[in-house]
C-alpha cells in the first residue's frame, strides 16, 4: 500500500479502499472459476486452511466462522480456493477438496 501512496500519489484511505477492492476481485475469481485438477506427477501443490470470523473490538458475540481451504501449484501457479461454512475439520471436507482439486 505504501507503493500506491508514494509512487501513484494516492491518499491512505484511497489505497485502503483499493486494496480491499482488489482482494475482493481476487477472491471472487478464485471462488467462481471452473473446477479443475491442479498439480500432477513431480509437481508440488501447497495447501492451507484459514478461518475467518469477525468481532467488534474483540468483545461481544462471535459471528459465524468461514473456513477457507486453498492451494497453489509451485510449478504452474494454478490455484484453487474453497469456502466452507462452519467447522469442516472433523467432517473430512478438506480431504475431499484435495481429491477434487
């Protein structure tokens, strides 16, 4: 974000808005692109999971969690992103996503 402020002369609030917009565009693309297998023989696919939730000022009720599972192939840079509502760890959904992608 400092690059946009310094090199493009954008204000700090504008760079924050632009960064949020670009993040949203990337997430939309990854969540809505067609499913296809990535990786292959002698290829490395890195996978990771994250949980997102929101609380205001770290107090109050906890809103529903959204688990995101994704991966990227080191050699081809192909990637995938899958979102799950609730806790998927015990349901075996991460293994299903690995087999699908």
